[in-house]
C-alpha cells in the first residue's frame, strides 16, 4: 500500500486528516528507497521497528482536530495492513535470510603500531 492509503485508514480509525498521519507511514516505508518491492518491509515492519518509529517521531501525533494519537498504534496499524494482520518480530524476517559466505567470514583489522615516543 502507498503511505497515503495507510493514512486514509488511520484517519478513519482515529479522526483527523490523512495528512496528519503521513509522517508515520512515510517513515515506515522509507526503506523503499533501497528496495522497491516487499523486501523493504524487513527493515521496519516488525515489533522493534514500531518502537523505533515511536523513538524517532515521538510518542503521540497531534492531529489537525486537536486530538493526540499514540504513534505506536498508527505504526501497528500500518504493519498489520502490510503483513497479513500480524506484527512480526525482527527475527521472523531475518531467520529467512539465505546465508552467504561473506556474511559470516570475518577478518582481523590490524592497527599499525604507533612509533616509539608517541
């Protein structure tokens, strides 16, 4: 769904105008800048992403009608709409990542020794 469609649903649920909610829905969908398909959801469409949204945008939204609505409720609505009615955990998304060799192969970083006297 487009952020505006999510915002229209938010306005029906809690009042105000769709524009009052766009900041939340656009924040959740910002990873679309990198992934233009459903994979963008793995970045923020989970329980931890909802709490990050609240930390980033504040605990409540002040609507044009003066009412305050918890950001968490709006973010939960967005995630449920996009994820078949559930709020997945981050591990729900990441456990399905296919392991590649480069992901687990570390290497030591050597720090040059400082010259004597420094």
